[in-house]
C-alpha cells in the first residue's frame, strides 16, 4: 500500500468516528444520557491511529 493510500485509509477510520461523534452531538433525537461516550470513541480512534503511525515510523 502506498503512503498516500495508507494516509487515506487512516483518515477514513478517524472520520468514521468523527461522523459518529457529530451525529451524536447534533442529532436532536440522540439521548444525551452519557455525552462523553461519543467523545471517548473519537479520542480512542485518534490515539489508535497515532500509535499505528508511530509504529510504522519506527520500522
């Protein structure tokens, strides 16, 4: 996989979580009982992608 394709793949994985987060925050029907759930998912996705990136840079 080329660097460009890898970057696109990583961005898409993060954007899936961003989309979920925005849906949860902006959807009027979303139950906001636990508003941190969506944010925590987004934060975890970012950490995972950064970890993957650092692992690739060290190899």
